[in-house]
């Protein structure tokens, strides 16, 4: 009986410690965000900062410099990112590089095809955390040219062939964008990539109960953009 009591007490201490740790982390993050100038975190200013960083990247003037372990000490105390990016898992699309931002500046969620609808609690919960706990005021859905996941959706929507593993389920999440782009002039793949970004951004704007509330109160802006692999340039489209 005594051994059981001690085990229960140890378990309680572990749970209590975890709870305190999460609460402390959230408070530290909020404190770091509050220390930053208000204008620096407003959605319009943040978007401008990202696009300015992208221009530096395109022009070959990136300002990112090598860091030493000492430089990470402030980041270890908490985070206060200025924006959340929903990007593709493609190895050629790294938001911190594309926007010339440093460690701790961006809260990045990456999944093949930058999908939101049907992506489940992992993607949605991560974004809710960024908004509710970290205080980001801008979410960008970032698609890119020559996206493999979108290519697969375009190729297989008519063939109706079975894809291995969970790839088919992923591709199915993008198929509505293929339908949305039908009949539009121009390159079919480019049109579907843009339609996919627009659909994902629209889905986020109505994501209850957290994200939609901040959007309705105009405390959060959601935009869609496309990264062109051949030039490095990001274009805001939604």
C-alpha cells in the first residue's frame, strides 16, 4: 500500500512539474513579445518586413550571419516569433532563408502541399498555439512553383489510380484546388498551386474556435503567397 502511495505521489509531482513548465514557457513567450515595439508585430509591418527580407534574398544581400552558442542564450528563455508560416515540406523552400529572417523570428509549420483542410490537429493546433500563446498577428500560407504534391493531384485526379501509403490521402486534400482552377487561362499547374494556396488561406480564416475569433476582431491577418523557385521571389496572391 505504501509503495502504491509513493508511486502515485511521484506521478503527481511529474504532472504538476510539467504543468508548471508549460505555464512558465507561455508566460516567458508572452513577456518577450510584450518587450518588442508594438509596431514591429502589427500584421502590415510584419508582412512588409518579410517582403523586404525576400527582396534582400533575391538580390543576394541576405543579412543572416553565423551564430555562436552564446547567441542562442536569449532564445533559450522563450520565443516571440513575428509571424507563422504554413509552408510546403519541399527541401527547396526554407522560409527563414527566403525571408532573410533569423532563429526565433518565424513559427514555421511545414507539410507537403502546404495543406490546411484535412490536415488534422497537428497543423491546426500548431497555428492556434502560435496565435493564442505566442501572439503572432500574421499567418502566411506559402505555396511554391513546381510543387510535387500539387503535380500529383493534377496527374491523378482523372486517372483515379491508387497511390501507395498515405500519399493518396494527401493528394486527395489538394484535388478540390484542381477543380477550382478548371477553365482558367494560363498554365494549369500554376493555376492549381495558386488555387490551393487561396483555399488554404480561406480555410484558416474560418478556423474555429481560436483563429477565426482573432480574424474577426482584426487582430490577425492571413495571407496567401507563392514562392517562385527559379527566381527566389515571393508573390502575395490572397
